[in-house]
């Protein structure tokens, strides 16, 4: 509605200015007719016509000035310059550590010391040494953030509170991608979603003007 008024008011002001010029020309024409009139009655009519045209011209110029004043003092939203959306850097995957197979036990043979007698010696003792396996680290999956895209056709205001009368924090252009936060609200027959911009600005937008990304 504001955009329509911003276009309509200058148009009406231009029409009023053109009407003032037109009536001014007619007033000069009536003045010429008054000069050329022969009879006193004709001069009076020409003089009256000139006054009427002058009044119409002045009124038209006043209307044009009033409309221009209204247009100059009417609030117009300042659309910020589009900022490029930062592209997330690719994360380098950590390669898994190879699992080391357990080492086979080593058999140690201890020879018996020969005795002076011919008595048989004890059997050799086998000692098994086991190496514990190395634990393999596993990658922890990172939860993906839910995002939404502004899809109103022209953009939407990011507001400090879930209300159309709340403070306007930023103008989000159509196609802007924002991060969806857990908070939601319902006010003024509208559903509101708390979001965060790429610049870190947190606020509320009306749900009908965004599209959730899968």
C-alpha cells in the first residue's frame, strides 16, 4: 500500500501543476479578451473570467505543493544493499585410524640347566605376551541447521518482536536465506518464526513470507 501511495502522490502533484499552468494560460487569454472588448459589459465578463482562471490556477498550484509536501514527509522503507551470502567452507573429514591386529604371542623357551646326575630335566616353559588392540575413533555426526528462504516476492521486515508494530531490525530481500531458531509465536492472526540472519541478527518474520528448506 505504501509503494502505491509513493507513486500516486507525485503523479497527482504533477497533474495539479499542469492544471495550474493551464488555468494561468486561460487567465492571460481572458486578459487579452478584456483588452480587446469594446463594450463595458464584455470587459466585465472578460475581467471576471480572468479572475476565475487566476483563482483556479493558484488553487491548483497550492494543491500541487501540498501533495509534494505530503510526499516529502511520508515514511519510505530504506531497502538495504544486498549482502552476499557467505558460502560455508568444506570441512575436512578425519580419516579413521587403522586398527592394528593383535600380535601373536611369542613363545620363550628356557633350556634347563644340566644337573650332575642323569636325572631328567623339567619341560620348557612357554610365556605368551598379548598386545591389546588399539581403539578406533569414530566420527560424530553434526546436526544440520534448518534454514528458510524469504519468498514474499519483494522481501520482508525482520522485527524485534512477533508483531507488525514491532521495531524493524532489517529488510530481508526476496531469496535471502536465514537460519530457523526453535522459537515460534502467533500474533495478529499470523504465525511468526524466530530466525537469525547471516550477519548474526536475531529477530522475527511472518511465516507466510518464508519457505522452509528441507
